[in-house]
């Protein structure tokens, strides 16, 4: 018998299976497309498709047997298109496994580079230019009302926070004294979460999910990618994650981002208390997430951020 985690994973489709599925779902538009494995995906089995006319597409097959996130993304993609949030256009999908044994989707392949691979190359001017466009993109994203559960945000976050703290104890990222301090800090601010409206949030706005492209006048923002984790949440969580990842990589991006993003008043009460909670929650949640996804460098960065918070608030 397979261990529980392994039994929950799908087998990567072979290239010829991908080619046949793509040709069928596209009604021949991707017939004779070349297929190559795309190694940079973490949450999917991914393949680069090149059609006869030279257009390129990214084929994403679900790694988990339950394709809940992928199904949700099909709905989210329609909202992103309607609200003109820069993202790879969704072209075809099969959630019912009519053409392949695992659910999959096909979207445009963007020829730029992910920010994680070019971090050091962005000059101050580049960061200012990209930050302005990035701020506008997140502003448009966070204007989208998205209620995907009847549970209030305060109740959901309470469960998430306490669960992630417990996971950190199991993973030796927190001791008993640290847990007591963290829980007390949370309890002093938890009332700020009451009546917070849910807006569409990306959930992983790290440099790896920001596509940029070098042009004649420097690096330019192209799009946000990997919306499969997108949910209806407090958008301030996205901003906390941007501070922890993207702005830590590109400090000069924060000011133009904030200027383009604008005021936060529409997003509910007690902005400062919520922001403080999320700045704590982000590294706590990241420790277990990156352990589960076998990304040790990002797990260690989360542990370091958590240690820094404990020292700063001690």
C-alpha cells in the first residue's frame, strides 16, 4: 500500500498522452503540437506545447488526485479576464477526465521570465517601473468580490492560525514559550478580523509568480501567474506576503507599488491590527507549506523570518 501522501498524487502523463489530449480538447488546433516537459512547475505536471503556427501553450496536469484548486481556477480565470488582471489566458481545460486520466488545463505560455530567476538584474529604475504596474494589477485583483465559503473570514483565519502554530510546534519551529507569546499577540488583535469582506486574493505573490520581460527600455511587468491557490480572503494577506517575499527581494519596488495600489479603506476595519497579524501569520504558515512541498530553501527563509519576529517582538 502506498503512503497516504503518495497515494494522493497522480502519475505524470507521458508526452504522447499529453499530445493526444491537447489535440482532442482543442478540436485539432493543437494537432501535431510538439510536447516537452516544463521543469519549473511545483504544483503541477507541466508541459510546453508548441503548435504548428509557432504559438506556445503551457499544459498543466493536476498533481493531486482531487483537482479542487484547478476547478476553482477555471472560474477565477473568467473573473481575471473580465476585470483585466494581467495573467496567462486560459484556452482549454478538461476537469472531467474525458481526454486524459488526470484533470488538466492549457493556457498561454508567456515568454518572459519569472522574477525569481532575474532578481538581481532589476535596477532601481526597473523596480520602480515594475512596481507601478504590479500595484495596478493587485489593485484590480483586490477589487473583485469573491465569497467562496459561507464561513466568516474571522472564523476561517482563527482556525488557520491555530492550526499553523500547532504545525510549527511539531516541526520544531516554535517552543512552548514562543507559542504563548504568539497566541497572546493574536488574541489582542483578533477582533480586527470581524466583518472583513472577502476579495479575490492570489495567495502566493512571490517573485516566482511575477513574470517580467527585458525590453529595449528595461525590465517590464508582464503578468501574474499561478492563480490556482487564489481564494476569497482578506486582500491584506497578499500585501503581507508581498512584503515578506517580493519587496524583500526588490526593496525599491514597495513605494511605487503602494502609490499605484492606493488607499486601503474599502477593505474593512482596523487595517493596522490586521496587517500586524498577517505579518506574523505569513512565516508561520510558510514553514509547514514549504516542508510539505519539499522546498527547503523557502522553508528555512520562513523559519528565519519567524525567529526575527520573535526577537523583534521580545
